[in-house]
């Protein structure tokens, strides 16, 4: 009888241990499932959070690169345009110093004076220029006045100002009380040309 009871006890203990093992194994598997599921959900949550950030960062990087590209393009265009107009300025300087035999600078000076006189529209005027041009105008004042009278149809009293201008060439003309001034220097005309033609020149060069 005692032996039967011991055998039953051992069998119950064995089954209990086996059940405990099964429970432990199932618990471990369930825990792994829960952990895996949690990890999956965590990864999903992280991706939901990170993905928009990555997209935003990507847009920022691309936007920054495009902005830098545009900035460099504008800078390059400005440099090219500056080089072109610097070359034109150098050429104007050669013309004003009468170093270009193909162009008659005396005729240019007269046309600049005539244009300024016409724009101001008065008969008593003051005129100034750089030192060389003032000297030329002073030496040729009488024929310049006669030519103005012939082409404009009325006499003009031109008075040379003693103070000369720091410019490549051209003239600045005032009425007698200096309430009107017409700047007709070569630099002024070049600056105006640059302002009005930069878009057209840029299109010709870069498109």
C-alpha cells in the first residue's frame, strides 16, 4: 500500500513538473511573441515619427542645395556681366583718350553736349567735364556754339565751369542757377545701359 502511494506521489510530481515546464515554455514563447509584437509596434511608431522627419530633412537638404545652386548661378552671371561691362568701360576709356583711331571722340563730345542742351531746354548753360574734355571744349567753344546753333536752331550761351569732374569722359550740363542738371558722362550712359540691358544680355549669354 505504501509503495502504491509513493508511486502515485512520484507520478503526480512528474506530471506537475511536466506541466510546469509546459507552462514555462508557453510563457516564454508568449513573452517572445509579446516582445516581438512590441518591437514591431515600436519600429512602426519610430518610423511614423522618423519618416516625416527624414522627409523634412531631405526637403531641407534639397532646398538648401537648390538655393546654393541658384546663388552660385546668380553670382556667376553677375561676374560675367561685370567682366563684360568692365571691358566696355576700358574700351570707352581708350576712346575718351583718343586711342581708338576708328572713332572720332570730338564728335561724341559734341553729341553729348547737344543732347544735354536739348534736354535742359534753356539758352544759358554751365558745362563741366574731366580735365582733358574741358580743355578740348575750351579750345573749341566757338565752333561748338556755332554747330549747336545750326543744328538746334537757336544760340546757346555755354559757360565752362572751373572745377573739373572725375570721370572717363562726357559732360555734365546745368542751367544758369543749377536748378536743372543733365548728367551725360560716359560712365552714366554705361550704367544706364547696364540697368536697361542686363536682362537682355543675360538672356543672350545664359539661355
